[in-house]
């Protein structure tokens, strides 16, 4: 088996475990209803992705991308879960909540990615 695949798999296990822990913690803190946990991981993961892509490129560390970006962050953030949550809200008759969820998740994730990139660029000079 190719080493990169093992790194992606190991990173994916860590990322998925992190996503699960965020989901459990959010459920305990906020309760069921609005899919806040998925929104949190998508926004946080986007910020981390923005920072990592700049950091790894700047420091010549792209060899770590399979583990960190594809594995860890790919396992942590999933827009398939986002899509399912949005459709589930809509099908439950909560079309307004579904719309707010979609707009906030996408808008905040894009802003977080840009913010992560900008922060890392400013930090690295």
C-alpha cells in the first residue's frame, strides 16, 4: 500500500474522531435541533484549511498535505453531512431554518478560509 494512503487514512481517523467529539460536546451543551455541530466543524475546518495551505506552501511542507489536509481536515469537515442536515431541516418543514443554515455555513466557512489564509500570510510575512 502506498505510504500516502496510510497517512490519509490515519489523518482521516483523527479528523473523524474530532468531528465526533465536537458533535457530542455540542449536543450536550445545546441539545438537538439546529445542526450546530456540523456548522462548527465546517467553519473551523475551513479556517484551519486556509491557514494550513498557506503555511505548508510557504514552508515547503506540502509533503504533509495528504495527512493534514486530505486526512485530518477531510475527516473533520464533511459537506455531505452539511447537505443531509439542510435537506433534513427542509423536509421537516423548517425551510427558513434550512435556508439560514445553508447561508451561514457557506458564508462563514468561506470567510473563515479567507481569514485563516490572511492570518497565516500576515504571521509569516
